[in-house]
C-alpha cells in the first residue's frame, strides 16, 4: 500500500521500528498531501495531542450509533474500506480470530470497522461485508465530513489514489488497530498485520486490566 516518501515520513517509520512495531504500509502521497499525512503519523507515534474521541455514525443496519453506548466495553477500532484488496480483509480476519480465541472474555469487547470510503460503502454493502468476518463486528459509515472528522481524531490518513476514475478506485490509507478502554479513553494502537495471537494477548490484557499494555 504505497511507499515511504520524504524524510518526515521516513522518520515516522523509524520511530515505529524503535517502538518494536512492524513497518507500516504507507500511502502513496503527492507533494501537497505529504505534510498532513506525515503529521498524523508523527502525532500518533509520539502520542501528541488527544487521540480518539466521540463519534455518531450509522451502523450496517441503518441505526445511529454513538461512542457513549459502548461504555463498559473494550473497543477494537479499525479504519478501512470494503473494496480494499489486501490489508483490510487480512486485518479484519486477524481481529475475528483473536476474538474467537478469547472465549467468554470477548463478550466485553466490541470490534468496530469504520469505512473511509462512504461513497461506495453503503449501509447495505457494509452489512454484507462485516457478515463475512465476525458476527459481532459492527460496520459504521457516515457522511464524508463525519468520516473525515473521526478518522482525523484517530490520526488516520486516507485519500483516493491520484489516478482514481469513476467508481473504480483505490483508497490509500494507514491501517492501525486502535484500542479504546471501557471508560471511552484511548489506550493505544497496534500495527497492521499484527497476528491473531498477539491481538488476543493485548486485548485480554487491556480488557482485564482496563488500561494499557507494554509493547
């Protein structure tokens, strides 16, 4: 999913490696998009400023859902899109397997998939997509402005590829897995391609302790 571009973005990847994270897939960026994407990644890596926050989006059944109704549950949040050819389905499958590994503990966990492609990811299409992964996976969509607001709050970058034409296009995006505590406060993130084993371990720690984990 794209290549590392520019010194600042390269520095972000170096920071990720220093934290013991896998190298992150980096979106293809034009020169005028680079500062915004680099800033988001830097802010996430360094924990600069607030991360996460309230949302009000439409789920895959057409119902309005807000962050407040999930208090008391550990949230596993993933930003992606249903037409994503590789990383999104792989990560969602890993999350699904991790939940199955947790057994009864998974009852206190809510996995959430937020689309970054609301133009194509309608409520009906989201319903078909999430059903292919886990019965408790919640798909959320909204207006482009709503999606942009929530994604930016989580330091998630996304943009249509520069060669996008019509309805057949790729959305370049970062693909982190975010954890939010039972109190609605951001805990931390894991990189894309995290194994189901590692995911279940981190989710279990966070669910039982109600806090962060040691990477």
